[in-house]
């Protein structure tokens, strides 16, 4: 089972919820994996402190143009949807940072003048702590495209029955890559105008994924596909607009977590997880009870 913890904006408490949920379940002696898909700003293992056992370098293919074989037809530039290849004075010019490694340019080149070479984009690391298996990606500095590295992190999903994904903030391509294939998405927000605005974007993202699943004819546990619930962090600040929106849209608020200066201070020192579990077990149990099938039934529920 894949549980993604996402948010429409950064700073809402997404990593806090993901880590606390993982450690809380691990204390029930449930083997699970936590995956840091926020590869541009990975911080799960800063708190988890798992012992890293494996480091894997991740590469992507980028085009290499053999100028002696190129006839300057421009077919490669025409097919490139990301303008990574453009024609300048009858010759193709490559911007490798913009390449998405789709392979289209190599397929359409009539002279077979394009081959591929490898470019390093980051690493995937794997470690263990107690009953938790940690896998996380670290994107190389200056690399602009993270979805291939997120995909590499998710290739490790098969070894755990329960997989909790810490997703990048927002609703852009990295987020779509991270939540793709999830069974349940936890959307973490805060009761502020900014939180509400970005929650609406995140909800629309989930709905688009549901529509896409329906078009593919994929069977699922919920009516439209992947299901989701909202966690309102710092619920006693701001106003009721987020709760009102969820009620209007038929979205379940699966937990509300009050504001806590002590929690913020412990977070800044890197030791918040045990405190969170001690202070908010009811909220964690509420989250578990709303997640379908394997978490809310049987031996996993306390």
C-alpha cells in the first residue's frame, strides 16, 4: 500500500505528519518504508537518522549529436516539446538542462545522427532504523529536472507492504510523479488564506488523477480512483475557511493538529517525532482509521 503525504504549499507540516505516522506505525512493529521524494530539499533522514547502507548514483540519457552525420533537417527540434533542441543557422543546438530524455529526437532523425550519453542527476540512498526502511533521493545542485530521480526512488517501493511517501510541495510535475500510483493521499494544510488557496490546487490535482485513472479503466477502492483526506495542521490559528471548504466539497478532514510552540522548537532541534507521538496519538489513530483496507483493519489498528 502506498500512502502519499502531500501539500499544496511548503511549510504546512507535511514531513512532520509523514515521519510521525511512519514511526508511530513502526512502534506497533509493523515493517514499513518511508520514501523521501522531495529530492530537491530532502530532510526525512535528518530526523530519522537511519544508518545508510546503500548509495546508488542515478543517471539520465541526454542526446549527443554527431555533427558529421547531421544534415540539418530540423526534425529533432520540431519534435522536442521542451525546446531542448533548437536550430541555429541550420545546425541543432542542445540545451541539456531542458532535456526530458524522451528519446523522440533519436527516433525521428533520418540520418541516425543522434545517440545518447549518460548524465548524473543525483543519488538514491537506502538505510534502516528499527522497523523502518528509509529510501531517499538527493538531486544534484543546479539540476532543474527532478522527476527521473523521484522515479528512481519509487523503484524501491516493492519491498515493503506499507510505503509512506514524503512528496514535494505544490502541484507541479515532481508532485505528479511522486503521487502517481498511490492508494491514498494525505493533504496537509493550514487554516490560512494561503493554505486554502493551495489546498484547492492540490484537491484539483487529485481529481485530475482520478479522472485519468477512470479513463484508463483502472479498478480501485474508491469511486474515482485514489482517495484522499485532509489534515489541518495548526488548526487553532486562522479561521474556518479550510474546514468550510472541505465540508462543501465532501472532503474528509481526517485529523486536526493544534499549534504548538514546543513542537516547533523540537522540530528546529531535530527531535520532534517522539514528542509528536506522545502529544497527538488520537490524531495519528484518526489518520490510520481513515486510510482504507490494510491500515484501518486487522492487527494494524490499535
